[in-house]
């Protein structure tokens, strides 16, 4: 019976692929498998590869030895312990984020989550719980979905890690971060997040992996990490699809 079911699924997939051939998520060109990039788009993606700063996850211009740190990590270390990103927030990676976040392309969560899980393998291995950066309810009503929650769902499923969708809440309706200085971003997010009392006990002492789409100044990651640590988490790491960094 199981073999018959598997055969039926395979036939169904073949029919779907025949009627709606898989296309590149970057440009729409034909590809062999769904949720993939064509060779041209893949080469155009600003992939982050070692060496990277061990705290902020930004690419470094040259190898600084084991556990390398960027100048920013030395002068202004983050509240979270480690951050990792799949890509620099530039070019095609930036376009994908915009399509996902502002173009209602929620189907992009699957390939984006897969690429993030690959980039954050070490962080996922150490994590006890995956937690998305929350949206304020007013922002959620306008957008109708939380992009970080969709990514966290995909990543949690791939890594077989539990996802705490309600562990962290946004209690302050902050203004958009675009155009703000680093200091203004931090001030804007002060006391913006909270952990409900009934959520504190389940994750006390656990290592949390925070999920977001983009890291710009790390203000959001720092604010969330500060709240989670105060509520009892043992450590917080951050995994994003893209990070703003100089080439």
C-alpha cells in the first residue's frame, strides 16, 4: 500500500511539473527542480563565504585566523552571541527580500529558509528553540503575514527544531528603521519587545536561535536578544537571509 501511495505521488508530481514546469525564483527561467535558482541567477547572488566575523557574520576582506572579529565586533559587540547570513543585502538578494516582504511572494519562504538553514548549520546544531522576530499587531494587519515567522517555520522543519512563534511579542509600534542612524535605530527599538509571563518557563536556560530576513545595524537583533536573555534564555544567536555589509 505504501509503495502504491509513493507511486501515485510520483505520478502526480510528474503531471504537475509537466503542466507547470519549475521556474527560477530569481528570473523565471526553466529549472530542473522547483524552488531553485538558474545558474545565471545563482552566480549573481552575493553569497557570503569565509572568512566572516564570528559575532556579526559579516564577510571579512582577509583571513584573520581562528575566531576572527570585525572592527565593529571589537568596538561595539552585539548582545547576541553569533550572527550568520546567507547573502549580502545587495543585488538579487535584495530584490528577493523585497519581493518576499512587500510583494506578497510568501512562497519564497521555502527556498529562502533552505538557504538560511545551510548558512546557519552550526547555529542550528546548538539551538534548543527557533524564535522569529515578531511584528507589531498593527504592522501585521497591514502586511497580513510575518516574514520572519514564515522563515522560522521552514527552518525549524528542515532542522527538526521546535519553533516558538509566541515566545517573543512586539509591544511597541516602532517607526520604520529605514533612514535612521545606528543610535536612532537602537533608541527606536528600546523596550519594543517582551516575553509573556506564560512563555518564560518553557525556554528558560535554552539557547535561542532568532530568525529575521535582514540585519542592517543589528538593533533589532540586539533588542530581541536583550529581552530573551532577561527572560531566562542562556544565549541567543541570530540567523538572517541577508546582512547589510560592505563588499
